[in-house]
C-alpha cells in the first residue's frame, strides 16, 4: 500500500497558490486536495472548476477533488475537463450514489466516496468494491482548521477490516484536523492517504510537507 500526503489548498495563501503548491510537490506530496463547497451541502462556498483548471497547469501532482456539493453528478464531466484525476463525492449528497460513481468511471477518473462523521461505516460496506478510495471525514465538512473527532479512528479501523475481508485494494483517506502530532494514530488505524490543510499551509508548506513525509516513510 502506498502512503500519500494530500495537502488541502483550502488553507493556502491564494495570492501565492502556485508557489505554495510547488513547495509541497518538491517535498514529496504526491496529491493536491481540492475542496469544493457549494453553500448547500455545506454552509460555506470555496472554489470550483476555473481554479482547478489553472492550478492543474502548474503542478504534476494528482488532482484530488473533494466535492462537498449536493447532487455532484451534475458536475462530473466538467471536473474531468478541468483536470481532476480523482473525484470524491459524499454518500449523503447523492440521491443515486451508484449512478454518480458510474458517471465518474465513465469519465475515466478515480472514484472516491466520502462519509460525514455521523454516517456509520456500515452504510458504505456494499459500495467498497465499486470505489478506489474511501474518504473518512474526521471533522464536519465545511471548514478548515477544526478539531479532529477521535471517534473517527474506530471508523477507520472498521473500514480497513471491511476492505480486507472483501479482499479489496481500496485506499482510505482521512480529512480534517490532522497534524504532525496525531497523524500516526490515523495511519495506525489503517489510513494511507492523509489530507492536511492548516498543518501544511500554516507556516512553511515545504518544511511542513517534509516533516509529514518523514513520518509517512516509516509506514
Ligand atoms: C473540510 C475540508 C478539509 C479541510 C482540512 O471540509 O474537507 O479538506 O481543508 O483542513 P484542516 O487540515 O485544516 O482540518
Ligand atoms: Zn477535503
């Protein structure tokens, strides 16, 4: 299994976005996490396709788009055109989650499926064979800089056990409130893709990425 850091640009300094992303890329962050908020599924609004399109040109990182958007099926094709490599949708935001997954596949992108803190692991058990990545939200989606919800660790362990029982190779990504101080617990629970916003972009993104990568290489 590959262990990957996905810095979330939500916490970046947008006037220097390209440079900041480059610092994370040069120090080993293979993915860049792109949080799309629609003001409906979550209270806040962030950014969308035009921003993705422009950053896609300045980095070789895997574009990991996390859609906190109601009925994301409406936008899958546009995300593909804007350069997304992975599209993650929320179980709670889709009327027909299987059709949404299929749409992402039809557009030749990797499929991520996310669940909010209040959604139990059992809700996605039957969908695991259809996805490439399962995203466990460890905060309530909508804002960066929140505190990690400790119950998420049990959920990660449960989902990793389900993946193993079904003999699958699904990545587990965890998002929200992850810092150098608690990332080991998240990895030990069974996650292999770490999203970090404040912990990477609060301070020197290059140095912070380097420190995360030192921990990840032990796994
Ligand atoms: C929250 C977003 C996260 C957020 C993480 O809704 O999905 O990706 O940017 O930020 P931190 O790492 O600051 O909790
Ligand atoms: Zn996110």
